[in-house]
């Protein structure tokens, strides 16, 4: 299905046919009743990579490139297990990781196909090194 970013925003109301859950449930079927009946899981309540990429296209078309880049990274991270995301988040706090540890996380992100986010972690490592914010080895 094609989409026109400048006309389709917000996707949920203008193009609900483009929005579905991880399991493929159409947006129209994501209701409180379906949640209560157990037909919709917590995973289904999350944005899919496709939806996030479409939102990134909307942001880019509107000239909001930083937001578009954040949404592209979010699309990559949608497939990374929650526990790993929390560990990465913790490792990015100043003083928590060495350069080698951050590089290890970046390599793991590359393995998930999250190249933009891996580059972001590598950039953070370089900035942390310049500012003295890395953990002592």
C-alpha cells in the first residue's frame, strides 16, 4: 500500500489501513474489548517498525529531520528485546560503561539490523571519551 506522508498524517485516523499490530491485526480491531478478551497482547499495543517508518516519512516531509531520525531509530529498536533495550539505556548513562562495552553494545545492535542506533552508540562513546564520561576500566 502506498502512502503520501504529507496527506496521510495522522495515520491512525486518515489511513488506518496502513496501521496494524505485530501480529497483523488491523488498527480497527485493536479495542479495549479485544484487550479484555485476550485477543490483543501487550506486544500488539506497541508500534511496529513499519508504522514508525511511515511516521518518520511524515516528519521528514514536514522538514522535521531530527524527529524523523529518532523515529527511524525507534523502528530499528522495535525488534530488540525489552531487556536488552533497558541494558543499553543503562550502559549509556555517563560513567556506566567503557569504550569497549559501548562498542560491544553497538555490535549487538548491528546484529539486530539497527545500524543507525549502533552508530548513535558509537558517537556517544566518542563524545563520552572527549568529555571524560566513560567508566574507568
